[in-house]
C-alpha cells in the first residue's frame, strides 16, 4: 500500500508511514480512516498504461480523481534506436521459431523417409521465406504444418 502525505504531497510506503509515527501502536491492517487521521490518503492503483508496440508505459506520479488519489501511468514513444533494437529482437525470435520448425522436419528430407517429399519441401521453403513476408517480423503468417 502507498500513502500520500497531505502536508507535503510525498508518496510513501506503508512501512515508511508507520516509521513516521514510531510511538503509535497501529493495528496490523491500516484503515483509510486511520491513515486520514494521521495526515495521509491511500493511493489506489490506477489503470495501467496501454503502450503500443513502439511505446513504453511508466508510472507518472499520482493524480486526484473524484476525491481519491490514484497512481498515474503514462506512455512515451521509443526512440529510433530502441525501435530498431525491438524489431531486431522480434526478428531473432521469429527466426528461432522458424529454425526449430525446420530442424523438427529435417527427417522428412532423408532419402528413405516415408513421406511426400514435394509437400514437405514446399512447407520447408515456406518456413525459409518467413523473413521476406511483408509484415515481418511482427505480422507473420506461418505455413500450416503437415
């Protein structure tokens, strides 16, 4: 639990609040009334930020809403370097998945494998072509496994 001190506006933890009043025998569970009586307001959890792919959500202080204090969350756009890094990380993840699927189907290309090699060859080529899809690396259409 977090508590906003009315006098200063500082937001502190419950343990810090208790430490501010060392000679007070608080009950295990602090009530809103007790906190108010000692000059504080409970800070309720506000709605989380909803960042898009190229944004980051972060806590941005507290805000008063209908007489109650809530944590405030905001979003910020990533810079170009962070976007490039995020895209590269996603591309690496997709390629890792693709490589795993290729490895799992390697056996189909053995000379004595009892499968339709043409069908499997088309599937495997579709996996190799994943990185040339228009939406790569974020919007990938995986070929149906056989």
